[in-house]
């Protein structure tokens, strides 16, 4: 296609995408997204990607919804500990449960990954998949975030919802590839992001088939973070993605894997948390969502790095209703 | 809906489905399929299932294509051993490779599962996913079945292809859940059955992410058979299916799991290999595709059991071109 025609097409696409990406300020990130999608969906372009290979993968925590002051799934686990405490009198004196019951985040964090896994085992396993689903659904429709006093599922990013819609309108298949629990996400994520349960990938506890039911077992089967993200993409999708969206070094392997797609033009986008006022500002030194190696590499490799503060008109959907 | 209206709708559906299920003789199986699909897709029916929950799972070997005189993937592994033999002079004197090089199926089978796994490790691992894909693609487009002298991918069941199409036309999402290797199926199955790679579930070798590539490791990660089928359905799909299609006791757990769906009306269909002339006849005593417990249980539970010889007008697509 001639350069002039392509420019014309871009202008038309921009006009059309204005509505779809309404919460994105005109800027580098919005331009990169539209330029990429326009070029790979144009059958006459050398960069054209057939629909079956338009695989887009999204991290969840910090990429599609907030992850501060702690992963929302941790709040869920803590609320479950409190709900179940009367059946477990020993928790009053045993860590990490004691810390949860006393709302002592410092003591909880001091227990490290081992302590957090103990919380997950105690609250996420030993029941059928259906019983676990029910506890998640009840929580997600009731529990509120300490800072915003809003349901956790209201703390999704409006610009990213628009991006998901824009990609799907352009016949991309959108997947979640999260460090969060696959079974924690599935009961509500489909409704919130419009992504069906079979396109949700995440960390998994072992399950077994017993008496016609799926029973959740007290053992981690897969921690879907860092180098495990490409591995689980391979298992679940079986194709190298063409577009990857993340916010931290935990997403780096998935984005690097996508960038190394030799067959197609690719897009890598990092959400950079720069907005202390409307959301949070953190990167290189954060314990949650550490964004250091990826920030340097992304800048060197012309990845799209979204300056949340300056590029997003609104962060959360509820701001639109003000 | 009134009984009369439903009967009228059924007649109309039958007329329409006649074309789609053209290779099915009028009989119990065809009637069961159409009655089920008609009732669960009618928004006015008490049995209506929303599109997002129309999950249909299919075994592959013996259900969508033939599996005699041995699983086709075994022929692939044997052909790979022969192709790689010059690099492995020690194979001439070491089982199970010696048996393969001497075309001694008895000696090969005497080695049991352990021997077969050794073959798989030697031929399916130690390379990138892309390199493995290439060997599968080359083989599937060249190797021929010993009895029919046809490409293996020609030995798919025409009536089942029509059934897949019919279900998808009625907004079911079709998945493969096979004991065969997920990475053996993916390079050609999408094209043959119209099922995208992310809807193919099967046995998996371990993989790792190294140097921007997926590397296949010499260890089995999941043997997708019997009780593991519901487990992998849970991991990959995250929903209990409403329709399940198999042919052996290896599919029983998946079909029982589907039948135990308390929310929706379900369908279970077993392909019974009764046609020695056009395909093979085997069931209770077969080493491959043993169909014993499932046959009894299925009969007791009114599952649909397809009598291949009497209910299928043709078995393979190439018969249509005669």
C-alpha cells in the first residue's frame, strides 16, 4: 500500500478510534496502539496478521485493575480468614493467621511468600470448585477497598477496558495471563472484562476429580509469574502472542516472548503507575508491581510505556459518572 | 412452550439439520443430537443454555479420527525414530528403539507404557516448540496409514466433522480433550476440525522458557486420560461442559463429569466401533480404545451410543468422492 493511502487510512482509523479509546489523551501511547492495530488488520498491509493469530495477552493486577496497597486477592484471603476464624480458635495464636486477625500488615508481610501461601491454602482449598466460586462471588459483590470505599471490581482501569473492546472489535482474541489465581478470577472477570473463562490464565492450585466433583487441593500447581507466563501461554494458547500488556517485571518474560515473535509485527505496552493522586505512583522500588528491568528494557526497545497521569483522562469507570 | 409448538420446532430443526448432518442415517443417535441441540438453543425452552455455557468437549483418538491398529501419534514417533536412527547407532541394540527399527510391534508393545514414553521423550523433546511443530507438519502431510494408504489426517470421521459444524452453527464452543499430545495435535488439528489451538487440550510434556523460546523437556507434565480429563477441563476451560463425546473408558470420567452438570440439560455420546469393514470393530476387550464400563453405564443412563456400522452413511470424507 502506498504511504499516502496508509496515512489516509490512519487518519480515518484515528477518527473512528477516538470514540473507542475515549479515555486516552492524544499522545504517544494512543498513537502507538492505533498505528499498530491499523497496520496489522489491513489486508493490504505487509504487516497484516490473520485473525486466528491475533492473540493479545494481558496481565491483570496493576494492568487491568489496581494492586495497591496489596493484591486484591490477598484482601480476599484475609477476609476469608476472618470469616472462618470462629472455626479455627488456634489461628488467634498462630502466624500468619494471627497477623490477619489483628490487621497487622507488617507482621503478615514479614512471613513472606511462605506465609501468604499458607493463607491461600487455608482459604482457597479443601472444597469443591463450586463452593470456592461462591465465596469469591459473595466477596467481590460486597467487600470494599480501604482507600476508595468502592467494590474491588470497580477499581478496573477505564482506558484498559476501552483498549480490550477496541482490540476485540478488531478481531483480536484477548487473554488474561495473571499471577493471580485462575479460580479467583474466573467467577467475576468474564463479566468485568468481557473475557470468557477459557481465556483466563493464572496461578493454579492442584485440583482432583473425586465423586463427580472438582476438589481443590492444598498444593500450588503453577505460580504464573515471570518465566512461567510464557510457559502457561504455550500450554493454554499454544501460540506466541502478537501483543502483550503488563505493568511490572513479573510481566517481562511474557512481553519479551511476544516481542521475539518472528512471524508478525508485535506490540508491547507497559502501564506505568505515575498517578499518586488518582491511583498510585510506584515503580523501581515497589514490593508490589516492581517495575525496574522492564522499564529500562522497554524504553530501549521502543515499547509503549503509558504515563498514567498524563495519558489517561480518567482512571476508573466511576470517574465518568461524576 | 407447548408440546405442539416444540414438536413443530423439532420438525423444522430436523429438516434444517438434514443437510448439516447429511452423513448420519435417521436413527436414535441423530434424533438424540437434534432433539438436544434444538431444546437447549431455544430461548423459550426451559432447557435453554446461554451461549457462553455451551461448552462441548470431544475426545480425539477413536472419536474424531481412527486409532487402529495403534494411536496415530505412535506411528509418528516410530517414523521419527527411523528418521533419527543414523544419529543414534545405539538404538539398533536398545529397546524400545530396536523394536521400532525392526518393525516388531509385539516387542514394542511388550515394553508397555514405559517403553512408549521413552519413544515419546526421544522424539518429542529436546527442541523448541517450533522445531517440533515442523516435524509434525511434515509427517502429517506425507506419512500414510498402513491399511488405507491415505494420509492419517484423511482418516477423520465425516459424520463427526458434520457434528462439529452443526454444534458450532448452534453457537456451541467445541474443544478437544484428548489423551494425545497437545503439541502433536495443534499443528494440524485446527485446520482439520476447525478448532483453534487454544481449544485443544491434551497430554503435555514439560516445557520451559529459555532464551526467548519454549523448549520441550523430557518429562511428562500431564497424561490427559481418565480422571485427568475433568481436571484439565477445569484448568483450561474453567467450566463444566454440557456435551461430551468419546469412544472409550478413557473418556468415561469426562462424560460422567458432564452428566453431573446440575445447572443444564446435558448430552453424552459414545462412538461405538462396530464396523469391521469400513473401519474397525472393537470394544470390551480391545487394548486400544477399551470400551467396557462406559458401554454398560452409557446404556443404563440413556447416553447416545452411536452404532457406527448402521448409523453412519460414510465413515471417512474420501468415501464421499467415490
